[in-house]
C-alpha cells in the first residue's frame, strides 16, 4: 500500500487489510514522504490493532510518486503473491482468501477479482467479471484485446500476482505520476500464460474529490498535466507497436487509440481550466495512429474504429478537433 497524504482515508483502508481472514500475510506500507498525519495514523493502527504485527513500514527518503512506491513493494515483498491496494480504497474481509484459493487451485500467475465503485457514499458494480480460466501463450492478451471494450480493469489493484512471475520478467512500473498501472499492465499481460477471473466482489474503488485523475474537481489545472498526458500517449503507441507480430494487434491498436482519444477528450473538455495554452495541432498529433492507412485496411478485426482514429490524426487540426468533439459528445466523453 503506497501512502502519501491520505489522512482522511488511510485508517479505514488499513483496517480492511488487517482484518483479512487469510492469516499469513505481510502488509507493506510505503511512506512516500507524507506531510500530513497519515503515518501517525498508520503507527497508531499498528499499535492498537490485534493484527498490527503484520504491518511493515518502508520509508522513502523523498517523494517519488506511486510508481516508485509500487516498485519498492516489488523489491521488498516476501510473500508468494503480491496484492496492490490503494490507500483510499477498501477490500472485503475475505478478499485475499478468495483470490489465494483460486490462484493455488489453478496455478495462476494472475487472479482477478470483481470491483465495486464508491461515489458520494453510494456503491455500485464497477468491474463485473465472469468466471474465466485462461491458459496458454497469449491467452490473456487475446481475451483482452479481441474486444475493444474494457472487459477487465486497466488498474493494478485487485489482482493477486505471483511474485516470482513479476521478478523473473523484470517487471517494474514506468515512472509516471498517473496511468503507471495501465502501462505496467501492458507490459505484464502479454507475458501471462495462466490467469483466472472471478465474479466475487473483493475490492471497492473510492472516488475522492482531489484525486489526480479528476480534472473536473479543480478550477485551475497545471498545463503540464496536459503535456504529460500527450507524452503518455506517445509511450502507449510505442508499447502498442511492440505487439505488431501478435494475432491481437488490430485490437491492441484500437484499444490503445481509444484510450488516447479519451485522454484527448479530457483535455478538450477542460481546456478552459488550464493555466496555459495547448494548440489544436498538439492535440491532433496525439491522435496519430501507430499504423499507416494501408496496414489498417488489411486488419481483420476492428477496422472501422482504427480507421476513425487514423482519420482524426491526419485531418487538418481544426477539422480533427471538430470531429473529436463530435464523437466525444456522442460517446459522453464531452458534455
């Protein structure tokens, strides 16, 4: 659990982890140089809770961000499996035992649980999985990328991951302040040869007002966040091209560009709130498809969405932006 300035949430999140009905667990708390009372609350909870001895605290010397905090977890963990929990989210009491049993029974490298979302005190299903067992090379990747819609989460939480699998493949989180979990998944999922998906709701993701992902909660947004998003989009395309020889490549292109389109719509939607300018051309360029038109015309699947995204990336900037706004409004990304 990476921890940075979450004093309003950390106690409940930590108690959920301490109350797990699976006995043999270690709870790694990464103090990423908190400046509030978060770590005082952790220390108090560690002292007062009957399972407080499960907690191990690792202190960063300076604030490194959630990606490096998770890399510290990978390096420091002693367990057979790693389970990432955010410090403002909650897990069910039997979450780890449910995932652990399924992982052991199926010799799974990755075991996914279903997730609820908590927004303004109301919970609802967020990611509902069907019970699925995936075995063999590219089995998980084919399952993910043959469908343009998100059928499993892009996040890293609520997955029980075999520790040796992470380490033997030298997997680490790219150093981005947001979206690092999606990039980690893009590195990890194509390597998986055994995975299990479960319908059990084991995790509750909480939407909070000052989350980094919530543009709409702030009146003024640093323009650098928009430029970081564009930089992130280019890295996504680079990761995408690395799968060019895979049978799911056309779906991978479509999903990658869909994610980039969603980010571009976010910039357009909140453009008036940035404390600097970003041009139509820069936003249009983020939509440049990783493949050329001829290659896309030879795709066997997802040809239409790939062609639409390609078109957004080659039209003159004002026309491209108009098309993006039109599609974005139709999809509900822009209001």
